[in-house]
């Protein structure tokens, strides 16, 4: 009889532990980060490195003629925009792959270079649907039913070199207007661009605050959240 009671007691302990582990995992997944940022520049550099091994590609590292770069480039498949919020636990990333737009390149007249992009905020994803709904639907946050898009339009692109090399990163400073919830904010993206395999890769990052766009800090009773958040562009562009 005693042995049977011990078995029952041990079974109950195991059940409680398993329930506790499951609850903690679910809680951790809700509050924690589930999205890793993928840099298009790193992908381009990896491609260049692999091509440089053994029989290197003839185009690797070669100068890129202006006629290959000049023209209008459109944001293509594989492009992503990340929104990152730092909490007292860790940095939580949201990813959005619903990105469209274009970039006009003219190495002969850098002042005429311009670009614009549109992000469908209804596609924002942190890997947790409950958290995504919270961020997208609340009136004091994104309110995507009323403001489904965020946009960016350039005003200037500085430090544009006249010469580019295949697979080499080019630092750029891109300034313009970021619009979220119908509110405009002048921002500057610290950026890099790369021409590789007949595509342009563009990576850029800027920091803004929730208050800049009339939003509240999305802290919870469990976690504190910093007042600023990061917008990071990781774009692939095709010519034409």
C-alpha cells in the first residue's frame, strides 16, 4: 500500500513539473524573441567568398560600370524590414516581408538619386500571434486597421562613391521621411549597399521612439520596454 502511494505521489510530482515546464516555455515564447535578423549584406559577402575559393569567378571584386548601376531598381523577393524593441529581458524582433518600392540610382548625379518604400504592417510577425495582435490592433500602438502601411521616402543619399566593385559593401547615409500611423518623422539610415550577381543589396538602420509616432510604450506588468525602437532595412533590388 505504501509503495502504491509513493508511485502516485511521484507521478503527481512529475505531472506538476511537466506542466510547469510547459507553462514556462509558453510564457517565455510569448515574451521572448523568436525572430533572428538576417543581413542581406552578409549573404552577399558569403557568396563573394565562396566564389573566390578555388576557381574564382571572373566578376568577383571587379569594378562595376555605371551603366550596370544607373537606372531604377525595384524591391524584390527576399527583402525584409525588421522592427526591434528592447525589453528588460532581451531585444525582441518583428519581421515584415511585405515590402515594395524602388530606388533610382545615378552615379553621375548623386543629388538626383531617390527611393521610396512601402511596408504592409498587417504582415508584421514576431513569431507569436498573440503578441502580434496586441501590437497591431491596439489604438495606442500601430492600429493597422486604420493605418495598414508604413512608408519611407528619401530626401538625400550622401557619400555615394563614383566607383563600385562587385561584392564590395559601400557605406551610404540615407535621409528621408518615415511615416507611421500618418505621422511623419525625419530620420537617417546608416546604410550599406552592394552590387552582386546583377542585384543591389541594401542594408540600413535607424532609431526612433514610440512617441515620435504618437504611440505608447508597449511595456507590460512583467517587462519594461525602452522608449526607442529600431527599424532595419534588409532589401534585395532588381533592375527594371
